[in-house]
């Protein structure tokens, strides 16, 4: 059996000898809550009759305006961590 690394936030995997590349991926991963993207926001939703992809924002933003944020200082002001409960 071959050992692999798996991203803590998504399904990406990498060989054990690519630890630095995986660490860099995790820093910018769209599913990393620190990046405050639509994927991790409780305001993101999908149309009940849609294909399950994010296609609506309950905070009123146009979908995709902040899919992947490379500068955390410009992330969505209305982002709300969907892991937190009320």
C-alpha cells in the first residue's frame, strides 16, 4: 500500500514526497474556511430543482464573485462559516 497525503479540506491527494506542495494547496484550497469562499459559507445555497451546485447567495451577492480568494483581505464581508451553529 502506498502512503499519500490528503488535503484537510477537499479530496485532493498527493504522494508523501510532495508534502510542501500539499501544504501550499491547503493554504489556498477553496474549501479551507480561512479563505472565506462560497464553498464554506452558510449564505451559499442551491436551487431546490437545480443540479446541487452553488447557484444562489442568501446575502444577495452574484454567485461566483468570490469563488477563490487569493487575498484574504478581499474576502466577502457577508461570509458566515457554515460549520458554526446559531
